[in-house]
C-alpha cells in the first residue's frame, strides 16, 4: 500500500510524548545540560565583559597627565605645548578638572558627594596618546620632568594586564566551551540512547512493518532538540536573572566594572537566542548521532528473529 | 511473488542454514513451511524480509530483487508483507486500536486513512468492542488476532505467520487458522511456518518441508476438515470496496 507522507504532526507529537514518558531521564538530562550551559555561558560573558573593560580603558597607549592644582590656565596651555614637543607624543588633549569631576560624579553618583562634598579635588589634566608603546617608560619620564606636572595616571599597565587576562579567559573559555560542548553532546546522546533502549521493542516492530530509518529517527531527534531547547531556556533565564546582581557586586569592588560592564538590556536577547539555539543544535546533533548509531547496529534487526 | 533459485545461506560462524534452495510461491497461494527446530525455517523467513542476505543464489520477493536491493528500499519491501509473530509482539502501553494503528503510523499513513482502515481490520479479526483493551486484558487467541490485524492493516500482498498458533490453546489456534484461510481466500498470499502437523493436516494446502537446510518435500495436501468445518469468508464488508478505492487514490 502506497502511503502519502503526511505525518509531521504525528512525529512531533511522538517526540514530545517521549519526553514525558521518560520524564526522569529527561529531567536528569535537563539538569546536567543546564549546568553545562550555565558554566559555558558564564565563561563567554566574562570574556565579553573583560573585552568591554579593556575597550573602556583605551588601547593601552593613553595616559592622563595631571597638572599642579594651582597652575593658571595660561600656564596649563603652555604646559600642553611642552608635552606636544615630546617626540613620542601623538596626540595631546586638554582635560579640564570640571570634565574630570563630572566623569567621577557620573560613575560614583551619590557616593562621591557623600565623600567629597561639592569641592573639586582634581586638577586640570591632559590626555596624551603615545605613538610607540616600546618607548613608554622614557616618554613618561620626559613628561614627568616638565614643570607643572603633578602626576601621571597611567592605566596602560591595567590595560596590558587585562589584555593578558582576556587572552587567558579566551583560551580557557574556548576549552571550557569545547569540553562542555562535548560533555553536553555526550549527555544528550546518552539520554536518547536510554530512550531508544526502552523503546527497542517498538523500533523493532516499526522495522518489521516497513518504517524507514528516517521515520524512526525523527521523534528521537525532536525529543533531543526539545530537551536542548528547555535546557537552553532555563540556563538563559538563570544567567539573565543573575547577571545584574553579579555585575553590581563586582562593580562595588572594582568601580571600573560598574561603568564598563555591558548592560543586560544590550545582551539579553543574544543570551536567549544563543542558549536556545545552542541547546537545539546540540540536541539535534546528539539525537542524530545516537539514533543513527543504534539503527546501524542492533536497532537494524528485528528483535528475536 | 517469491522466486528462489539455488539459494544458500552460510552464517559467519560457518553454519550452513540453507542449502541450494529453489522454490516458487505464486500470488494467492496458501503455504505451510514445516520442519523441526534448526531445520532452516527461521533463516528462510529472515531471507524473505531481508533481515539476512543469502550467501549464494537468487531471490525475488514481491518484485524486489533481494540480492541487489539497496538498504533504503528494504522498508518498502517489508510494506508488501505483514508479519505475525509467535509471541504476538504487542506493545503493552498501547490499547488494541493503537497497536494496530501503530503499523500504519509507522509508515506515515494519514490519520484519516488510519481510522478507517483500523476499524475495518478490527472487524475482520472479530475484535469489535475491544478496541480500548490493553493486550494484557486479552486472551492469547485475542492477542494473536490483534497481531494478525496489525499484519493486515497495511493491506499487504503477503502474510508471513511465524508459528502463529505456538502460544495459544487448540481452540484458539483453530480460530486463528480460520482467519488466515479467510484472508487467503481474498487473494492474499499466506505463508505459515509451523511445526504443528495437526494444523497442517486439518487445513491442507501446499506444504514445504525443510530439513537440514534443504527442501525435502513440496506437496499439496487436502484438508482433513469436512466441508461443514471449512472456514467461511468473513473479509468482505460493505466498507471493503470503498477502502480499497480510497487507498488506491492515496
């Protein structure tokens, strides 16, 4: 009897039904998958935020030269001209103390006022960009010698440290993602293997009545994809809920983090899409691998014949 | 229907299960395959459904050349036959209706056709009113009827019954055999593997005896049942023609 292939609804229903029938196994898979996805996601978010932190600091070749507090405006301008004369200076921009204090106020808010009152403790400054980082120390020394220079705020060291940290986080993140990806794949394919084992009798009957391998495969793949999707949704919800509290706590410890960290509003869609997409993809792949392997081996036979 | 020429099957452990078997079974025949345990009956069935491949020879089943058949074509070969197992092979978590419908759903039949066809075969095997029962709530004979209905539901050209009466009492065995005879009378080829010679003698037909992997006897015997005891045809029903027409369309 020639049958018209009109069974997508049936296959989807079977896949979803399997999740409920094997609910304990599905639940165990979801818990482990959620854990893996959260760790993976945390590694990615840390890496992204470290990158943002570095970008906020600058490229590492930028320094802030503070002038003596008492220096007049004319002397300040003269000092700027002196800085520009230093060979390794590429750019020199005046950074008045009003701008400086505004930036601090923006960052610290009420905390600043409670600590400092209305008085501005900062001096005028220049933001100086260097041409060549290899002459960094010499250039700093030369600028330090100019009369009227009070201090030099050098965030290059932090930037370089963070660049190293980011490289480390990227490498660790890559391996974490890779290893957890493989672990996740293994878990999901094992879960499907258990489901298949519990349904081997049905598979055998399906084979005996002429079901194609694809027809047998699809419900298992749908089951795996759904487990992946549910895990991705839970993991993204956990990360979204945890993101701001963690960001705020870290921001209280390191002020820079509170200003440079990527706001949740800019990434929550990416988190959901990324996690759900990754869950579905890993599910599809894990499901496909295990059912195909099974059908090529013991599942290819009609049991007991 | 089935054409075997010089077919041999040697398993990887060296067992020669079938030796140089040549036979033809034509459409509409009613055939018993008899033989003792280990005679080669199971291998014969496995070759028919392409669960195993012959080592030598030629096999053609329902138009498929089994020596050349591609793997993805095997399901389509199996759709031309219905298999009845000795141990019924029913899924306990499904009721009678779903066990039968499962065979249609597994090959992607539209639900509308499933409903119509399952209703029809349930009537054919005499299980009307028991659609909602689980296999464990049925007698052995009834379970075998469900298995028979599942084999029939895809309207196969051939029914292969492997020891269909092996797990049921004599009265029920007789009833199952009657159903198979009725199905055959409607044009479906029926191949029954059995070692119960009483059943063979009662119903008669072509009897192929296998021993030591070889066909040692191939003859037609007359039924020992009197005409009054002969089974009556139960298959035709007012819906039957309509079903067949609609299946052809689909």
